[in-house]
């Protein structure tokens, strides 16, 4: 399993930007699809964005399309989530995850490795 640690969360006003980082360790990172999920209070964890192992393909939830950008640097074992034009409804704990290699890209059960999460709070 890959070990993941998120950072970069914080408090930001609506319309602002944050860049989340996910530092990975372990031999499987370079061949793993990666994703970001988020979980708001009282809600289930939901898919945000995913990126292929080479970084050539990405997909986003409709709610963040055009505002968020996922990227990765395999040499540095890092995954990023650039979040622009933030809205109060983006407030959540954000988690990065490494895909198992099979299963849906959009469901948490397909991701065996998770970080501890980083809090993002967007004020109105």
C-alpha cells in the first residue's frame, strides 16, 4: 500500500484559491491512478477529481469542473489539487487516495490507500 499525507488546506474567502498537496511514499505510487475526494459535515464522502498514472488523463465532478485542476509529479511522488473560484459549498475535508487498479474511479471502495485529510473552509 502507498502512504499518503495531504497538506495545504485552510480558511479562504469565497472566490479565493488554494492548492492542496498529497505526498506519497511506497513503490506503487508511480503506477497508481490517484484521486481526490471530499467529505462535508453530515454528508458522505464524494468524488472530486482523478488522474491517470502518467497524468495524461483526468476527470472531475460536475460541481468542480472548470474550477479545480488535478495534477501529479511522479518524480516527486506528489499529487496536487489546484482549487480556484472557491465557493462555500466546497467546504469539506479533502482526501487523496490511490486506486486499486480495478473498480470504478468514482467510488471510495476502489481506493485502498487514503491520506488523513486536510480541512478546507470557504467563508461567504
